[in-house]
C-alpha cells in the first residue's frame, strides 16, 4: 500500500438516469425542467445530460463508502422528487427500455450545451440513438503523469467492469440479445472505449491531439476514453460502466475501482508501466463483455484466454485485496459478488422482470423502484 496506506483517496460518482412516464413507461424529454427543480435542493449535484430524456446526478468527493452511499441516496432522492413533480419517474438503465411517443432520437431531444451541438455536427447520424446512461467513478489523483500510467494498468480490467455493470439488455422495447447494449452503441465511435497505451502524459496528449485533428475526437483536452485524467478535476476518471440501479452495487463497484487505482499506482511507483494489452484484444473483450455480461465466459484481457467472468471478478478482488482491507471495503466487495451470484447483473434482472408477465414495462417499474431506493427482489 505504501503512500496510500494511511490516507484513502477521495472518490466521487456520476450517474445518468432516464426520465420515464409512469403510465407508458416510455422516456420523456423533460430534463431541463427536472434539473431546475432538483437544483433548488442539491444545487449543481444534478445537471442536464446529452439528451432531454436524461439527467445526471453526482456526488461531492467522499472519503469513504459510508459517505458515498449517503450522498448517492440524497442526490437520487432529490432527483426522484423533482421528476415526480413533473409527473415522471427516475430510471437507472443503460439504454431506454421503452421508447417515447416515437423513436428516441438524441438529436430531436439534444441537451442545451455547445459541446453537444458540436458533437451532433461532427458525428451526424451516428448520434441518432445515442441516448445512453453511464456510471463514472472519480478517484483523487492530481498527478496526471501518474494517472496516465495507472490507466495502462486499468486497461485490461475494463471489459470486466463492463460485464459486472451490464444493465442495458433492452432498447426501445426490443431485447437486443446483449447484456450491455449501451456498450455496443458507444463502440461505434472512434473516440470512445479503452484508452490507448501511453508511456507518458506527453504521449497521451499527442495521441489525443492526433485524434482531434482527424475529427474523430472533439477536443484533445477533453478525451472521452474510458479511463482519463479528468480535464477539470484532480481525479482519474473511469467511464466504462452502465449506470447501476442499486446504490449498494454502485458503492461496491466504486470501492473496487478505487482499490484498483491505488494498487496500480503502487505498481507504477515501483517502476511497472503496465501491460501493453493490444487494442484488438481489448475490443474483442469489450464486445464479449457487452454481449454476455456476467454469464458464460469472458475474454481475460490480461491473458487473452476465455474464462468465466466470476473467476475474473475473484481475481480482481484478490489483486486489490490489500487496498480493500486497508480502507475497510472488503465487506462491500464480497457482498457485491454474493449479490451477483444470487440475482445476477442488472441485465439479468431486467430480463427476469420482463418475463414476469408485463414484458419490458414490468422491467421499467422494477427499475424505477430500485433507482428510487425502494427494495426490489
């Protein structure tokens, strides 16, 4: 543990939620109105998102998982109350389970931000169905040079994070056959997905500049890779996950990610620049994780072998165990794995609820209850 042993880096979380109508269960473009109401309670901890069908909740920097859980519940409660005041409900799913009055086009309901409009001009029809909701984790790490090298260590673990967080099997009423359809939608973009291996911050910045010059990326100073030194905050940001419906699962995955960042930072300080996992293998591992989630075998990007995702998750916990134990988070991680074994990922639960008789609408009802912190099986 070395430098981190007596001082846990703070963590923060961003979550994106869909707004759904309680009668139709379809998404509704009311983000600006809901944000205005919620902001009166929690200020800028609730904000707009890429589409008007969504809003974003975020926490302040938290020293530990207990504080993080409390903040997540507070932000969700304010967002849910604001949504109800507009006749809507909050739904944490990676993709819209059901559509709106017509197809959900992000361009029709584009959020009011210059960057969103620039993205629409640059990527055009690729954004037609880009209404997806994510879960981002920030770990305090102000040294950007160190953050880039830590990112090299995180790259092979990103497909596992996709598999464990998979929560988007449906898209506008259709079962896609995938556990994380959000990951498939994102995978078409040249600027999204795993970051390139970089031996230094300078190389990382050169790669981002080259991407921006080709117009594959909007701004070199704000890359949207799945691990990045945050452009505005002194954090390393991990962005590969679907939004999770349960606060406890969000907290547990945040604890795992913080432990992985800390473990990786120690390796970097000891002279290990991280494995040079090839981009082709990472893309294959992402695709397999998006298709199958926790079930079956996943591509272990560290070895290139296909092995059960449950085994990979256990390997991750063993890898980061000293950090988990030092910060009192081992119980969070163990309980998370037990919950996954007992009830599956969000994708598995959504499908089970849909099979319960009400179809995808039944999944929306259960998702809303879970998002608003009401107990569901």
